[in-house]
């Protein structure tokens, strides 16, 4: 049975400051001023793998264990009153990162997944989903190639 697993890779806080600051600057250029934010990479893997195999992929292939953490389920970033924004390429768009990871998964566990897609998650404390949506469409998303969703956490 094929499972769809999303593996989330987040840079540990002590290493993420520059990346987060750059993201917050982009948001401020779109009119949304925030004092903190968190970012992560997402890998959506469609495969008939066990949880142990997904864990091996996350820990051995996708994560730098010194600077990053992984999760097999989307998690909170420890920010109060925050939203989680997921940005993915549309299914009709080629995903070169996903294809590279797909091949690398085979090298790690000896099985080829059906599909791998790459995306990003952004955790933003904000009092207005509408303001966040405006900033996201101005700074993170190209409507021709990307799809996104915003969820309150």
C-alpha cells in the first residue's frame, strides 16, 4: 500500500538566524512586519515504505544531524499565534529537487519511491491571515508554478 509521507527538515534555532532574518525582511517589503519566523524544507514522498524506512531517509539522507532536525509529521515551530504556510510546485511543474531525492532514496534504502516532491514551510506569527496571504503572494509564490496553503497553528 502506497503511503504519502511528508518529511519536514528544520534548521536548529542557533543556526537559522540569517535565514529567518532574510525571510522576515522579504515579508516586511510586502508590508508585513514580524519579529520572528521559522522556515523548513518539506519532502512529500509517495511510497510503500515502512515508518522505519521513512525515518532512515529523513535521518540519513535529508538531514544534517549537526544543524538540523527532522519530523515525520508537520509540527509547530514553537511560535504563539502563528500560521503555517506550505509552498509547493504545482504537480504539472517539473521538480528537479524531488527527482534528485527520488534517485538518492534508492541509493539509501534500495527501493524507488513512486514520487517525491519538494516544498517549503514557513511559520509566521501574525494577527491577520489576510495580511499574511498578501505577503505570501507578493514574496513567496509565483502563481504560474506554485500552489500554497495557509493554516492556523
